[in-house]
């Protein structure tokens, strides 16, 4: 969602956005939309409403149902609204960075909500400061409005194109001015953004599951490189760069299917649940194992475990129960909280596990801390053998486009290099990662449509200030056995 300049400009976040125009209950529906997108950000949230050009907002740290209540929503009047759920790591947990942001400039008042991460933020910020820009936050989201304000182009459409051609990276934006709801998706389409309709009202959201909750009909995805202006009269869209009209130059984040998105969402043209079932089937083909039970790690491992069980013929059983009132351990802001979260987030069923040879299906291994603790707990619960299967390749490289893989040294596959060393560290009887080819075969689009940088080190957009560092890390990493 944004770079934390106070902590050295390291990308650390993922977020969810929602917007609506033309509905008398805009703020209430935005609240519901954010509720459906809560999995995309659990640290802070906000809603800005638009009542005939007068903006009202409420933002706060916490979950959607903690920040908002009926009284607050009643005060957010108007038939337009934009909402945002946010996750960040330590150093960016500031109320001033909570979105949507509301900013005034020569082109009027703008509201902006951003999912993604820019890779040339530092240089842009320095250039704008030299031109007299004053920043109120440490977010790169604010940069976009500054660029819009400083554009020499006269009309708004040309100013948007001018501003967006200067930024690089991942950005799915929902913006709003006095009379227009605006959706923007970066030219490579890293992060999802979808368009829907409820009666005469139009909606924008990070995922289609938000439309299901508010009763909206999914119309289509916002195309990579598309800017869509929505007024009460209808929609009008244009491309940031005309060369992107074919849509063939894309970099969809594969990890949206692996982990981020809800299983009931349609992402990049595919239902997430069905993709994960395919991933499980592919995993069973590549890494078969004689065992008594297939055990999913809730929640993102459930669909994949179903696929593994179907293909292998090994019964699927519930051996791990998730406490849904604890946030995802992967996206907790600090390592000590992550360690605590592993213990309180999952409960085991010894009656199911005792004396059994089990295949545990999970979506990924990032740092390895969570997996190691979980494996030990499974053995303490009586599992005879524990075989771990992962529905994607080994994460070796950081992400600069809005995911919390921000340093190679934190990634277990980068530190330990070989499959045998990772297996020994996790204390499992066997370990199998799905191959890159096997993963990509489960997606509808050609393999070159997807960003696989966190597995391969091949970055669709290379951050200039990180280029030399990444070249050295890629060279020294090696492929090993993973």
C-alpha cells in the first residue's frame, strides 16, 4: 500500500479498497465491502463519504467492526464513498497513514485509497519536494495526488495520464473527487481491481467477494493500465499507455491465488477455490506420499488439501482447527507477535492425529517460524509421521510490489538454500514444494502473464535503488535442490 520512508523505504504491506457511487447508503455499503475485504488488511481502516462535494471521513486503527459503529456510519452522509483496509509492519503503524487520504489541490479535493507499492517513490518524493511540495504522510499514495496537482496538463484526463506515466510499480487505486469515482490499475495489473453494479449504482473493489456481500453484480475486471471515470451518467475509460491495449504485457501477482484472496473471489478471471484445488492436485502428482490422512492448514490450505486428497485417494481429515478471532500470523506486524499467534491461532485434534502418518498441505513457507512450531505441535499431538506439502515454489526473493517479503535474509529458502536443510530445520519426514511449472499450469493465462519474482528473482519492474543489491543476492542465492 505504501513505502515507509521513516524505516528506509522498504515495501511491507497489502491492502483492500472499495468505492461506490450513486447509492443513498454509500457509507454503509462501503463498510460491508470493507468487512468482506478484512483479510487483506487488519491493522487500520477508513471510509470517506461524499455528500454533494462535501467530504466526511472516519479512520482508525483496528478491524472494521472495531473502528465503525452505527452512529459513525450515520454521520457519513452522501451517495458516494471510498473505503480502505490496511496492513503495515512496524514503523508505518501511524494513524496519519491510515487511508483513504483526503487532499486538496488546485484541481479540487481528492480522496485516494491505494493497494500496492511504488518502486520509484523515493526519487519522486525528492523531485516533488524540490518543487515545493509539502507531505503530510509517509505514504507513497500521497505522491500520486501531488503528481496530479503538479501536472502541466489542462484537463483531468490528460493530467491523470501524465501523472500515472511517471510512477512505477503496483497500484490499484480507488479515488474520488466532487462528482466522479475513479478506478486505476497499473499497466502490468499486479493487484486485482474489479467493477460491479448494484441497481443504478457502480462499485469498485479489490475482490468480487465484496460485491457478493453488498448484493452487487460483477461486471468485469478493470484492465491493466486502465483508468475508469464513473459518474451518475455512466462510465468512461482510457489507457495510461496505448501500447498496453492488447493486455499481453501483464504481471498478475500469483500469490493472490496462492494465499491472499478469499476462496469465493474471482481473481484474474478464475475462482480462487478452484485454482487452489488444481494446485493441490498438481502437488499430489509431483510429490506423492504414502500416508493415512491429508490434513489442511486452515484456511488457504483447505482447497488445496481437497485437491491433493482427490488425486491421491488419501482421505481428507480435519486435524487443525483455526481460531478465527486471531489475525493471520503471516501478516502480524512483528516477529514476537507472530510466534505467539502460532500458538493461539490453531488448535489440534489428537484423536484424529494420534498414531497417523499425515500429509500437511499449506500454501507457503516464508520465514519458517510458523511451520516449525506447527510441526512440533503436530508431533506432540501424536502424529507418527509428518509430511509437508506446499502449493507454490520456495520463496527466495523479496517482493517490491506490496507483499511482506521484504528482505531475502528473512526467507528460509534463501537462508538454508537446499531442500534437505529446510526439511531438517522444520523437522518434517519429507518436504515437497510445487514446481514453478506445476503452479503456472493451474492458471488460465499464459505463464508470462504472472509475476513470479519472489520465487525466481526475475522482476517485472526493477527498483533502481535496489537493482545492484538484488543482482548480488540473485547471483549468490543459487538453486540448490529446492
